[in-house]
C-alpha cells in the first residue's frame, strides 16, 4: 500500500488465507506494495500469512496510491506523515520514499470494538540516521466511528498525548521515543507518531509471561516512574482519572467469568467468597482512593504492565526491559496497582510464590535510590499495599483471560488466573474468620450441656465485674471453654488469676496460690519454731 514501485512485477499466485481477520470490507485502502520492491526478505514479514485483501500489488496505474490518500484506516496521509518527519529530522527525508504499512492492532470485527488504529509504516530509505519504521496511533477513521461516542475517541487520544508529553521530559523512563504529538490535526482528532520499539527489541509474549530477571528489571523501571512522578507532579494536572465506564469494560461479564473458570475446574465456592470484588464500584474506588487509605503518596500509574506491552533487549546473557508501550490507561493512583498487576499477571504461580518477597524488597530498594534516600514509603507499606491490590489484579486478569479464551494455547494464562483466584479466596476466608466476633461469657454458658450448680452466678450478673474474654483450647476430645478474667494474664497453666470452666462450672485448681500458702505455712510453722528451739537450746546448754 502506498508505494511507487520501481519495476513492474508479476503478482504471484493468490496467497493462503490466514485466520487473522482482515479489515472491514468498506476500507478503501487495503493494498500493500510488494515486499520485493523494498528489497526486504520475504521471511521477515511472513508474506504467506497475509490475507487476500492485504496481498501485494505491483500493477502501475489504478492500484498506485496517491500520497494524498489516507493510510490504512486512519485519517493520516503519507504527505502529512513525511512533513512531520521532515520537521523532526530535517531535509534528509526523501520526498517520495518507498513505503509499506502494517496494521498492528487487528480487532475481531464481529466481537471487538476498535477505538484506535495502530499502524506501522516501514520506509525503504538507506539513511541510518532516519528511523526505518515508525508507529502511528490515532483514532479510527471517521467513517468507522460510532457517531454517538465521538467524545470517547477524543478522550482516549488526548489522554495518551498528555502522558507522552510528560514522559518525554524524562529520557530514562522506559517509554517509546515520540517524534510528533498532535492533539488536534487537520487530518483528524489527534495522532501520535512514535519510535517502532520492535526494531532493536523483542516483544514479550503474554501467554509465556515474564521470567524472574525480566520482572526484576521491569519493577526497577516502574520504581523509577513512580519516584519521578512523586518528585515532579506536573502530570497530575494533565492526566485525569479513568472513568467508571473503563472499569466496566475491565470487569466484563461476571457470569461469563464464573462459568469459564468453573469449566476449568475452579470450585463454585471460590466465586461465592470473591464475588464482592467483581464490582465496578470496588474497582473504581480501589484504583482512585487506595493511596489515601494507605497514607502513601499518589503516583503516575501505568495501568497496563502486561507482558505484551514489554519490549526487551539482550544485555550480555540476560534480558533487560528496553521499552514499555500502551500508556493509554495511565492515571493517578497507588504504586501497588502497577506492582501487583506486573507480578500477578505475568509470572507463573510457582515463580510468583517463591520470589514475591524478594521482588518487593528490590522494588523498595530502587524506589529509595530514585528518591535520593528520602522515600516516604516503607517496605511494610509496600507489602500491605500489595496485599490490598491482589483482588484488584485477580479481577482484571480474569477478565483478560476470558477475553482471550478463543486463542490457542492459553493454558498458562488460565493457570495463573486460577492460582490468583485461589489465593484471594483463601485470604477472604481467613479475613472472614479473624473478623468474626468472639462469643461472650453468657453465650458460652448458654451453650453448656450441663446445668449450673446451685448458687452459681454467671459473670454477666456480677455488677462490678468487667466482661470476660473467651479463649477456646482445642484438645483431642470435647473442648472445654475457659473464661479468663481481663487482668492482663493470658497463661492457661498455673495462672495467678481465678479461672472457671464453663462446662463444669467448677473453679479450676489455682496451683500458684496454694503453693504460696504452703510455703508460708511451712516457713512459719516449721522453720521458725525449729530456729527458735535451736537458739534456746544452745543458750541454755541443753546439748552439753
């Protein structure tokens, strides 16, 4: 599409139709130039997998694209794109280069609603100082938009433009290099032209997830993002909170999620105890108010640290994060949202269990380092915040898995989600048990199977007695319930306070008190008389 071929070429036999969905049939610019016209090896682009509408065309004349025509489902023309690149790189940009386009976000048009077009434009020039390819992100062409939701398209692209304007001030942030930002252009409602992160890096696989070393490096970059946003807060006036409608999209359909995982052998009881988290209000409140509840500073949250948004490059024997894309869901919030999502979404259950503590400590170390030693967030606060966001990460990840349920080989995603559901379920049960109020003394006495002896007065009828605390000791047989008076003593054996067994209603033996009485009697009745006797006997000469 959009290339002026150098030599005519015979079109090969029709390519094999792949399962990748093509663009809507009313898209008028669906042709690409031949790969051979750019002198790029076919293997790099896997041309055999192109759909019929994406087939190469080398016919001159009618199929030759005008530079004034729009690029591949957008409102951007090649002429406008080249002009922006000239503004960035100077006169080195050729006037009529050879070029090829590829759509990167291919929605399933029958079930998925596309709000933006992400297109890679690859150029055929040889200048090493010019980018070999760029990525264009813009709302879908006006002819493909829903007229009733025109404001949503502007909101989405404007958010991302604001984010990139801020990130470009700090080159160490792992965001892509931006060449041009236009919130309002003549060709449409906004556009971002950015560096193609795939040129020198490898995109991570969402299904395979991230290894521990890559996760550690990702958390280092997130720590730098959070520390920078705490020190430089100008972003807070540029980036608005995400609306509740966004969390409705994240949540999806709870019944679909429940049915899907029950078919994957997740017990129904897991959703009975975690259903309260599958709620739009919970998601919105947790994302926007958790920092205040935890008394930690608000930071710029990336919001989507998913493996498919992470690009890594080789650094010796290890892989390091080179770029993080898709900043559309940035918002003001708690650092733990990024932290918990990154670990829970991308790590295998065993890796997550074995390494979470070390990863959190490593994140804190980098956070302190990037805050120049003046970090207001402690390790304990990080652990507490991480635990708070576990249900949040579980709900959002379960929705992702169900959204991708028709993709092949998603079992690793399912296993990660099942482990998260089980962990949140266990935590919910534990919290429920710990928050249950203990039975009072009177309630324990009512549950007794033996009648109280004559004259027994329960503690509730004693006017001057405080309400006692109930402690249950579970022996192998029928457990007796002990009521200990609240005077600060919590020992069960040889306790110095009066202890009652509410099942037999008889005072338990107070060994300490009896022992003290026995010692006193022994001292006064035996030791002292013997001492007096010997003193008198010696003084009177009785033993002579």
